[in-house]
C-alpha cells in the first residue's frame, strides 16, 4: 500500500509542478510581450519630438516657472521609484479646461490645466502622473501606434493610398483610448510606484471617485471618457493593500495651495 | 502475496472477456463524444459499464475498474476547466461595449492558461495510456497504469472473494 501512496504523491506533485510551471511560463510570456520595446530610444525620441510639434500646433501650452517647481517636485519623486530609468520624465502643461493627462513617447507627459484645477492636492495629481508613467513604462503608446500604422498601411494599400484617410488615421492614434487591460496594468503600476515613493496609493481611488462625481454633474470630462469602467478601477484601488511598514510622506501643501489658487484665479497662466 | 494469487493468463481469458476489457477503455471515446459539453458523462457511462461487467470475471473487473478510476482525475480537470471557462465568459457578459473583449481576456489569467495546458496534456497522456491498455486487454494481458493500476489490482485480485464463494453455505458437520 505504501507504494500506492508514493505513486499518488508523485502524480499529485507532477500535476502541481506542471500547473505552476505552465502558469509561470504563460505569465512571463505575456509580461515580455507587454514590456517589449519595439523601437530604439533614439528613434523614439525623434518620433516623440514629431508628435510634440503636432500637439503644439493643436493646443496652446503654458510655461510657468511657478507651476514647474511644483510639478517638477512631483515628477522627480515619482522618477526616484522607477528602477529601469529608461527615460527622464518631463511634462508640458496644456492650456485647456479638459480634465485629462496623457503620455506619448520618450517620457513625455502632457497635463491639461483642467486636471490641475480639479486635483485636490499634489498626491492626487501624482497618482494620475504615476498612471501615465505606467503607460510609458509598458510601451502602450508605441503598441497603439504600431497597431494604427498597421491598419493605416492595410487601408492605404486597399484604397490605393488615400492621403486624407491616412492622415486622419494617424491623428486617431492620439484620440483613441487604451484598452481595459492596459488601463488596469497602468493602474497597478501607479499604485506600486506611489507606495514606493511614500505617497498613499488611495489618492488614485479618490481621483476616480472625484471624476465619477463630476461626471454625474454633466461636465465634459475627457479623462473619464477615455478611461472607461471607473467602478471596477475604484474597487481595485480600494482592494490594494500597502505594506505594513509604509510611511506616507506628504508634499508641501503650501506650495500646492498656492498653485491651486493661481490656477483657480487664472493668474499664473496669464 | 502476489505469488499466491492466481492471475488469469491470456489463454485462459475468453474472447468475450477480452472484448469487454478492451471496451472498458474505448467506450470513453464514444461516451465523451456524446456528452461533450458535460465532461462527467463518460464517468457515469464508465461506472454503469463497471457495474454490469465487473461480476463476469476478474480480468474484466480489473480493466473496467482501472479505466473508471483513471477517468476520475481527468473528469475533475475537464469539469474544472469547462466551468472556469464558462465563469470567465458569462461572468463578464453582457459586455459594456460589444467590441470590448478585455475583461474576458483578462479572465484568462496565467493560472487558467497553466491549468488548461496541464488538462490538455493529462487528456493526451490518458488517451495514450487507454489505447495501450485497450490493445493489451484485447490480447488478454494485464496493463498497469501508475497508481490506478495498483488499486485496480488490489480491487480485482487481492481483496476479491471468488464469485459465488459466499454462496458456499453447506459445510461439513462440525466435529
């Protein structure tokens, strides 16, 4: 009988280890796909500059040293939590009331004035920036670009190179949103990054709740439209548990309040 | 102990017994095709087959019991994967937007994929073993699966009272 039990143990062990092994293999296979870089850093920078000039032609930007001090301090702190340091993150403030922020290539993040206006504190803004950094670190924009280029090429071939159509499609890269899985991964990245740099990750959840409330009051909220499924995202943030030794270090509220006042009164940007 | 047990040899096993023993393995191909959406269907079929044939001979009893036992884990794996898949697909249905397959794709986690691969491999190994065992049974041979072979052997030969032995109620007078 002991031989029978031994054989049973071996079979169970084989089953469990095979399950773990295949789970691990599939996990690392998908993780590799997610973080795979499709273009070199140099080409990425060139492409980022080209996209930057398109954005500059579409939107007015704001260059305010006072705002830069506050936003720089937030980005610098977030940057400290990133291990790979492939990019030096930088931001551009867009003079627009939309409650939105987006990231393109080469570590470039675009923050709409409306987002600063609606952020209660520096931690809330930091949580949105951490989410955008997540998209950059996961190369989401590159993948979206690659997908759109592939579609554009197919359409170009099919339509015999209709230029207007191709140019419209290229613009749609900036307009289209990420899929739910990319958003979920960026949220997870943001929460881990925030925890690492001693910012309470719940700030992201508070932000989602806020935009949900604002959406109910029928405001034109771009961020909400391009980032669907807010309820499940709030739930995921709520379920995130920080380590026991987590120690929150808040940003200088005086600086933030000054910035918020300036934004509200439209002083800083005039 | 094994030496004391008289095991049926190929020349002692009748053609009918060989056929029945082989059928105990091959019938699961037919039953699983009939009950495709329900993975436990072939287990029920196997149990019914065992119930009606196990008393005919020890040779058939061994093979049908081994076939039924070895189907147990496979059935459990298949049932788990079927319900897991249904849960992922129907759990995220209806979708917010008809093109939004992301929640369903998210549901197919690495644990799910790992389990699905193990299930597929287990089924493949099980089919290979069954075909070999079926072919051997048809030749009147015993074929032991790992683990299940031992249990089936004990069940059919070691812990087995000969057919009709309980019916020997007439004994010589006690002195």
